[in-house]
């Protein structure tokens, strides 16, 4: 006998299919070729969208002016507002408040949308069908569907079984070989979905130009002169397990970007896996020229590395004594890169090669970036910079670090 839950799901799916067939009879269809190379038929008029990503799809919808079509999301990153506190050697605490996804700041209404899929929980098919979307856009490689494995593929097949057009994007970390061009391709596919290819091309071209700006300035630096850079996630969970933090292997997208865009060296030379726990002795032995602090179970300002008692034994590191420690923006659920990724590239590049980027005012460059990508005014751009906890670029414009 069919359970009540299964009956409810079947009714919801049948209702959706009925509505979809009526809608498709009234509207023309367009073909969108997604990251799989699959030709997906989507309605000419799209009014209801469910997205599953870490912010790329939703950010692009804002940039394209179609964010009002979003009816459900597949990540809790939009609902979370972060306050991060760490202890100092003096016994005081230092806090950062109100960090959030750029999408949530620009369109607060997204924080109240139904969450139909999430990390480790997978997709809720019943909730998804009940929203009656015209299309579902799924970014594989985002935190909800992180791995290219059987579990993710089954989840994707289950979503497609609802009879809803599903456009699939492959995020930057979903490919065997990392490459930033995958991000530009995702942006252009989203533009196709909403029939706004010209604006999508404009955004992709601008983001590409900013990463090329970095690459062009650094590509001719001799291999032996390229600094060693350590991605160092100051994860409290890693510390609970006896490590100092986390770092990335040579296989990671972060390492690829360090070496192929910024033209620096990954100080950690392990080639297997992705993230690795690393202890204090390993960090001291590596003694990197530059340390980059990503979001890792919390935002981590450079001051945490220099002031927190649990890192007291690392203060003689070359990167710390030289002031070559830099914090990346607040980006939890950062399994797949978002529209703002060039900001990370520029922050790292300016820390690694300050002499090459001395003509770049980082605080102003960030404002200009937000204004061009999201077409917002200067004050809104300042708000974005603040909620991404990048105001250290204003407070200490002459330094690469916020310490």
C-alpha cells in the first residue's frame, strides 16, 4: 500500500505536470544547451524558478534583473547572517558582525524563500514540485551536490523525474581539470535561460578581463621568483581535532588559480585529495611567503592569526613578520565560485605582488567591481563591501593585510 507521504508527492507531481502541459501549450519553447551538452527545452516565458547553487545562479538573476522570478532555493547560505568572534592574547574578544551573502544583501526577500535542497540533506522533491517552477537550474559542484558521484547523479535524476525542465551547470570544482573558463560558461548559460545573452556576455567578459589583468601582470615572473602561498583555513573544527587548520592540495581549484592566474606557488605540495588538515609543525616547516585566510567554518580576519592565543606559536612565520597575511571575503558555502570570485583573485594578487599592483586601490576597485556587475550605486557597493567584511581595505589601504 502506498504511504501517505508518497501519495502526497505523487499528487503534487501530477498537479505540476498538468499545469506544465497547459503552460507549454500556450507558450513557445526555447532550447538551452547546458554544461552537460544537453539541449533543454524551456518556456519562452519563465515566471517561476527554483535554483540550487551557492550564490552564482541567484547573483546572476539579480545582475540580469530577473530575481523576482525566484520561488525556491537550494542552499541555506542565503538565510544565514554571520557573527564571528575570536579571543585575543589580552583576554579580550574581537567580533565581526552581520556578514552575509551578497545576494541576501541586495535582495533580502530571498532570505524568506523555501529551501528545497541543502548540503547533506539532498533535494526535497515534494517541496520542489509544490512550487510549480517553470525551470529548475542546478549547479553541480555547489555544496548541495558537491561531488561528481552516484549520490549526486541519483539526486539529479530524481529532480528530472518530476517532469520539470532542468538546466544543469557544472561549477568550477566539478571538473577533473580546474579552469576559470568554466565560470564564464556558466554565466552565459544562465543568460540563455532568461534570454538575456547580451548582458550575460557583458558580465562574463568583464569578469574575465579582471582575472586577465592579474594574469597579464604576473605571467612573466620567473618560476624561481614566485612566492610560496599557503591557503590556511583557521577552522575551529580542525583545531578541535588537533590540527592548526586546513589547506588545499595541488589538485584544488584554489591551487590552480594560484599558479595559473596569480602565478605564485602553492606552499603545500600534496597532490591528492582536496582539503587537508595541517598542524602547526607543518605550517612552520613550510614557512610560506604569503598566507591567505579563506572562510573555513567562519570568517577569519588576519588579526585572528596574529592575536588569538591558539596561534601564538606561529608568530615567527615569515608571512606574519613581513605583514603578508590577507583575508578573503566572507564566503561560506563556497564549493563553487560566484560572480565575486575575481575579488578573491585581486586580493591575493595584491598581497603576493604588491609592487605589481601598487596602482590598484583595492577598496575603490572593489566598489567599481560591484557597481559594474550588479549595476548598483556607490552606497550600495559600500554596503556590499562591508557585509563581505572587506572594509579592512579602507581602514588600511597601504597594507595588504588587515592586521
